[in-house]
């Protein structure tokens, strides 16, 4: 029998970490990516990566506290056990990255420096300048290059994943296309790890890279993989508006002491530097005295939105607020935040060290993703703990296997055996809202911890039934033929029914999709608008089915790839809108103006979206979660009622 | 203004260029239309041709947003139906290195190239060409596999003992971290290679291991030689860099350092590796 192989689709942090772990176990890996893996979207991450550490520990922090923050931050929507395991593993991940040579910022004594991040009162975020994601992906890219040089990893860069091949209910390979030659072919594998990242492009402009269409996940979804919590889309409070992209201004700007404010007086056109303190409305600090500017993202976003849209206090009468760093020493800022401040200066033309930045929320991250399962670990307190706070630490240590059982084949596996989902495309860890600097952690955790599960699956489960190697070639040929037919359909002038009223511009559909989703499915959502949105999506799907490509090239046809992805994005958009419509409550990033309260009895459940191939639509139901470790409590972050009067200035975190 | 982060010497040509860009930015006219003159090529071995496109310039436009406009409206300035221009991009914030091309004769990232800086007036022309040191795939998209291949040549990684838990890495002073961080920002974009007179187009992969390796890989070798564990492979790296296509092929033209978007001290790296190679040559001479 030929050697078993694993396919990893995606070379961001999750895919690279998985490749390293699987190759290390002696299993050859075929690694697919739209772009050279070193250029994956993970390079964009700026702020850092969370983990309990010795300093925080001595101040009363613990892995358990990190777990607790993540559950609370996610508004009690995540299954709790995987989150516990991730938090317990976090310090080991930092140590490993450190050994790989990541240039983490250092203290005078040479220890790893730490910064404050949203949703925590402890410094537990590790960082490498203001380009932490770039530095982490480079370290993993280098390790993968080492395995590549040894022949254990084969890279397929500029290859697009088109379809998972499923035989007898199990993954046996994929269909992919070379984006240069446009060759479509199949690849055999005993397990397929999807690590394809987020879906920001569904919203047109977001903080994500241009390749983040979510199409790969949408294709698995159409092939029968369930999709979890599609409606949970994070809108980041601070981004820089741009013509092609909404560039992120990292939360680290606030973690290092940045303050968000607007002039108290409507239509105040003075230079911000001339507005005295008393006439500035530091609305986050006033409304959330404990957390101030570092409240979690969904909260900051809604407050900015309400100050601009409801109160009309936006700077220059537009939807924007000040993010102010000018009270901090320029040298300090250059050292801690140089990379991100340079982005602002480069694209806006003003130096944030000397004039306050103007920012507004933007679509940023998808908590939802392919649905996955896990095997519970050994930690099982008899009584669920009440909301945990430092001082009443849970009686556990950070041993391996308390949250999830190490090596259980189904960890982070989807409902289809042999298809795994790692990283942002996995719905598991962040519930209804992700805390800053927890994404990089979840990506690497998935790759390292669940990579072992993939190896065990192919050793113990896959071959006993039907190894990919023994599956008839006709299965693979049929899958290739089906993808070739889709391409032909887009190239031909007529739609499947033979109609001639063709639509020629995929970019127009893309723009309308982005505008519609941004208007209906972001900060504030409501029944009527969501229904209207679903109507619009039906119209776009219809127009899409009559599309013809302007570029008929059979060599390197980017419009082809974009247009194909558009069809898949429309289906994900529908799942997002349907999930948002059916979830008649407010939780985390999902805020319904017509159902403003959290409703645990009905909705402390995973939204499960299932694709129905016959009607080409989404059906949604709600499945219970395992919340046996921490009892849900109200998630207020100590909010005080808003007052127009200047409040006493709270102590500033981090300064 | 931009020079505040890059510590550019006020008298350098770079500072003058930045000043010019800032001046352009100030006088840029709103609502103008400019011309993109783009060098196009349908695929390897196919002839190149120039095509002009008229593009209306909104506020904050960059080269990418204009290429997106052309993709949605692929009609030339002469009114002829054409095809969307093909280009490579990713992050759109100058951190992935994908979108590198030659703009108005100079290699740089297209995502961070603001139109206001270069074409402030109505009807101004901007030219876009693919990099010339790498094979063209189509239009502005080139195949930079060699950039990554050369990282393998110098074993640009830390040879760790595997991913099992073995405690943390070595302690490091903040000064050392700053040096390594700077070197580690290299995004393999290839600007330094495009500008280098010693680095030439080489389509035959068999020649890659003897052709000039390039400033980026030399600098990466330095990065890993500076790391406590990375150092273990120092001799292997230096042996490659004193062989054919190694550091001695560098003519010290210093073009590389002038175009590096991340301001990596490439000439410093080249000098440091040059010295290390000399030392290594001596020790090898006495050992062999
Ligand atoms: C601007 C920004 C800043 C951020 N900052 C932070 C931060 O400070 N801390 C933090 O924790 N998180 C941060 N995040 C979130 C975090 O960066 C991402 O969630 C994370 O990097 C995702 O990694 P990934 O490995 O899942 O996917 P990605 O890095 O997105 O990689 C996806 C991979 O899949 C491949 N792929 C996709 N589709 C296909 C296909 N069809 N065929 C073949 N290959 C395909 C791509 O080529 C790519 O290699 C930030 C996000 C953004 C947008
Ligand atoms: S200094 Fe060396 S590497 Fe740099 S451009 Fe000149 S010849 Fe090339
Ligand atoms: S050294 Fe600079 S120019 Fe060369 S590849 Fe790296 S980032 Fe690009
Ligand atoms: S698109 Fe990433 S550097 Fe320009």
C-alpha cells in the first residue's frame, strides 16, 4: 500500500502549524495555497498573541482566567472544553514560537515583554513590534521550508482548492486548479485539513486580505459540511477608511494607552489639539470605568456607532471618531507601535504621534465557520463554577488534556470524517465575539494540538475502512469533470436553461453584495432589513446564474477565479443573513434592535447552517452547547449609564 | 513627513523624493482622470504590448484600487474592449510583498502607492510594468519562486528539536531583539533583486544554485546566524555564501538598500556576511 498522505489547504498560521506537526510525525503533507504561504493573510495581524505568563500569574492571573475571559468575551456561545484546552496550552505555544526564533519584544532583562489588550485587566499579550502575525507566520514558514527541503512537505502554491472529494461519507482527496496553467486535477489524501481563513470579502471592503473570500469553506459547506454560527461576524472598532480596503488600526493602540473621544459639542470644527480636555467626550472611559478604552470589540464598535449615528457627534459630521495617542511620548510610540502608525501615515498622510487619528469600525473577523467537534478532556467539576474571578481560582492546573483529549481523532473534525477545520475557518473558540490576540492563538493551537488528531485518524480509522489509495480513479475523474463543467458554464454565453439575457459584470455583483451585507448584517440588525437582504441575495444569485466572463483566457484567468468564488460567497452571505434572522436575541457581535436582550433559554446554542443542494439554500437550526464549566452571567463589563456631564477621569490602563 | 519613521537623512535623495511626493499630494486635484500605461503580456513566451486605460481617481486611491477599476471596466483609452489586467496582491497594506511591480520605472509595492503622490494633475500618466528579473506569468504577475528557493539555499530557519514542549527559547537583550526584528521584517518582495545589477533573470532552475543569491537571502543568513540556536547552521550558510553566486558576486552597487520598502540594512548585512565568510575561509583553509 502506498504511504498515507494528508492534504492541508491553506498556508496561514493554522495550515503551517498543522503541516509542521503532521510532517514531524512522519506523514507526508501536500500543502495548498492561493498565494505563496508566506504571503497569507496572517501576515496582517498586528497586535499580538495571548497567553498566561509568569508576571500575570503572580498578579492573580491564570490559564483558567484566560479561559474564563474568552468564554465571557464570547458571550457564552462557545462550547467550553476546547477553550479551556486552548488557554491551558497557550504558554507552551509562546515558548515554542520563542524557540523558533520569533523576535518577541523584550524587557531590559531579556524577558518577553507584555501589553494590555481588550477584555482583560492583566497584561497577557505577547508581541513582536506591531507586526506580530507577520513574525509568527515567518517562523512557521521557515520550519515548513525546512521540511520542504527534506522532502516531507510538498507545496502547491498558486493552486486553488475547488472541492473536497468524499467517498462513502469520508474525505479521500480534493480537486484543485493551478491558477497559472488553469489545469484542474484531483489529489488523493486520507485526510483533508481546511485552514483557509476568513470571509471578509463577502462584505466588499474589510480589514482582510483580498484572498479572504471564504469560498473554500463555502465549497465544503455545499459538499455537506455544516457551518456554525455564520452570523457571528466581528466588526472591529478602529479602522482607517480607504478606497480599496479598510486598514486596521490595531487594538494595541488602545492597549498602549490610546484614548477614543469625540468633541462634546456637535459640529465642533476646531483642530482637535485646540479642544480642551473638559470639552472632549471620552465616551468609552466614561461608560466603562473599569475597562475604559479596552472594552471588547463588539462593545467598542456599538458605542462608536451610537455616538456617531444616534448622537450625531462624529468628527467633522462624518462617521468617525478620534483615536488619540498624542499624550504619549513619540519615542515610546515608535518603539511599541511603529509598524501600525506607519500604515496610518502612509495611507492617510498624517503622523499619529502628533495628531489624533480618525477611525471608524470595519468588518474584521468571522467567529463563525465550519462546524467542528471534539472529545472532552478529563476536567469535569461536579458543580458548574460561578463566574470566576482572580482569588477564587478554579482548582485545576494546566496539565495537558483537561479540556480536550489529546490525540482524539475527532478534535476539530467536521461532521464529515476526514475533513478538519483549523484556524479562522473553524467556528469553535470565540463564541459570539473574539477577544483581541486570541485568533493567532487559536490558529496555532488547532495546528499543533489537533494536528496530532489528524495523524491518529489516518493511522487508526481511515485505513481500516477504505484508504484513499484504494478508491477507484473514476471517483476522482468525476469530481474533476464536475469542476470543469462549472468553468465551462462561466465561459459560455448562455445560462443552464439556454437563456441569452447574460449578465457580464461579476464585479458589479460583488459590489452590490458587499454593500448589501454591510448595510444589513453588521453592527445593528433587524428582522425587516434582514428579510430584505435575503431577497436581494436571491436576486443576486439569479443574476449570477446568468453570468458570462469578459476574459476568456485559458491561461492565468483571474476573473475566472474571482467569479467562481463570487458564487460561493453568495451562499455564505445567505447563511450569515439567515443565521442573523433566526437568532432572535442579542449576543456578542450579533445585536438585534428588535430583540435587544440575550436569551439563554432559546439561543445559548450553536447556529447550525446546513446546505440543501436541491433548493440551493440554507436551512438553520440551533444545537445545544456544552457550557458545564462556567455558568453564564450578564456580560456588562461594568457599564455605567451614559451621562452627558463630564465624569471623573478614570485611571488609564497602561500609562 | 513619511521620513519620521524611517529616519531618512534629510539630505538623501530618498528624502528629496519623499518631499516631492508630499508636495504632489497637497496639490492633487479632486475628480481628475489619469492614464495608466500598462505593459501587458498574455503568457510566457508571448510578446509584450502597451495598453492605456483612463481611470477616474477618487480620494485616497492607490494603484490597486485603479487596477480594480480597470478589471471592472476593461476598455482601453482608445475605446477598445480589452481584458482585466492580471496582477498579484494580498494584504493591501505593504506587509505581504505580493503586489510588487515597476511603477514609473521604479520597483515598489503597488498597494502603498498613492495616486496623489505620483499623478496629481488631470491627464497625468502612470506606467506599470512587471518586474524584469523574474519570468512573467501574465501581465504584471511574475513568478518569484526563486526568491523562496534562495532562502532554502541558506537554510533560513532555526533548527529546533521539534514541537514538543521543551521550555522557552534563549533570553535576548532588547538591542539584539531590535536588530533581529528589523532583519526579520523582510517580506520576500524582491525589490532588492529587481534593482540589483548582479541579479539577473534566470529561467533555468538548474542554474539557480550557482547564480547570484541576492541581498535578501544574504540578510536572512545574517538574521539566523545572530540567533542562539540558528547559529548552529552558521557554517553551512557561510559555505554556501562563499561559493558560486555567494556574497562575493555582490558588486556593492548598493541599489538594493535604496529600494527596500522595509528599510532593511542590506549593505550592513552584506558587509557582516562578507567578514564572516573571510573568517570561515581562513578556518577552512587551516583545517582542510
Ligand atoms: C488586519 C488584521 C489584524 C489582525 N490582528 C490580530 C492580532 O493582533 N491578534 C490575533 O490574534 N489575531 C489578529 N487577527 C486575526 C488573525 O490574523 C486571523 O484570524 C488569522 O491570521 C487567520 O489565520 P488562518 O491560518 O486561519 O488563515 P489565513 O492566514 O487567512 O490563511 C488562509 C490560507 O488559506 C489559503 N486559501 C484560502 N482559500 C483557498 C483556496 N480556495 N484554495 C487554496 N488555498 C486557499 C490562503 O492562500 C492562505 O494560505 C487580525 C486580522 C486582521 C484582518
Ligand atoms: S550591493 Fe550587492 S546585492 Fe545590493 S544591489 Fe549592489 S550588487 Fe546587488
Ligand atoms: S530585503 Fe527588502 S527589498 Fe529585499 S525582499 Fe526583503 S523586504 Fe523586499
Ligand atoms: S498587497 Fe501585500 S504588499 Fe501590497
